[in-house]
C-alpha cells in the first residue's frame, strides 16, 4: 500500500511507478484526509510506502496530519519505505517522516530522495522543457534504483540528498514557512480566468471555491502545493506579484 501526496505530479509519478512495479495499491493522501478515511488493513507481506514532496525541507503538513490520524491493522510490522521528491535537497525531511511513523509504532526501514523539476514558482522560475526532460530522465534512473532496493526490502538503508545545514533548515526554516509562507491572501485570479473550476478541483487543501465564476480562497492558510497556479490552463492564478512570468510546471503524467 502506497500513500502519496502530490500537487503537480512529481510525487504521483513516483508513487505510480512504484505501485505499478510492486503491485501495491496507491492512495491519495489529500483525498482520504478530506473524507477522513484513515483506517487501513494490510495484507500479509504487503509493503507500506509514503511518497511526498519536500516543502521547505520537511514533508507537507498534510502528510504528517494523515500519519497522526492513521489507523493501521497488520499481523506484523510491514516493510516500510519513504520517498521524497525535491527540486534540490531534502534537509532532514526523511527524519521527520521517521519520527512521525515511530510515534505510531511503525519502523521506517528505508528512505530515498528523487530530484525532480522544481514547481515552487513563488521563488523560482520554471526550467526550460529541455532542462525538465534531463531532470526527469535522471529521476527515472533513480526510481529504478529505489524499486530494486524496496524489492530487496533493504533495511536501515537511506539514500537521501540532505544538503548542507540540513538540521537547521528543517528545524528553523520549515516552522517559519508553515507560519508565514502558507498564507492564502496573496492568491488571486487575473482577468485571464475563464471560471473553468480546475483550481477548485485540484486544490489539495480543498480551500478554493468558485463564486460567480471567480476562484476564492476560503481558508487563511493552505498546503502551498501550488497546484492551482501550475495547473491553471490559462495561467490566470498568481501569488501576489511573485509568480508573474515565472512559468508553470506539471509533470508529463498529468499533462
């Protein structure tokens, strides 16, 4: 059983690849959180995986909230692995996952990171299609290595690109991001909006509602997955003035 969280498809593509090759079912964390579907039964020898993006050097709050609520039934401890996708480095994000699982009595046997094209257009400009293709090709190779390790059920095996000052970034920067960097007030739709409702549908925090054909953010804070910006077919959604002309990124599996 593989749980995943994804805004623009990087983590979904990774989870889908592992699911297809391991024969494990795949479950969208954002969807089951909304429905409060948090109780699951593992079959004998079924693996348990968590695939998620790194937001400010830690897992998304939604992933940690889900794990806190998770009720897992299994005859024995399952082989458990984590995979994080990131544009550069993961900090101590895998350690945060390991700690959250440990509080539920689940041992994280192995963890991995996959470098993917960056989608955080609040700070960065989207790379060219050629640059994206090169990164995705290398990501596919990394996923193959992860698949082989998980099939072998390697334990105590972690291959994560943490980067410099990993602990500081995770412990200091991430809390600041969660407090100040997830506010929805700067989100707005420009005059290019056609009221298609895609942003409302893809929002992983379910905080967008169309009113008179215009998207409105009904919560003060969100997951900051930026699915609304990156998946808008008109490029009409912006975050203040920060995202103007920085492009959009969606993994090919979702295009």
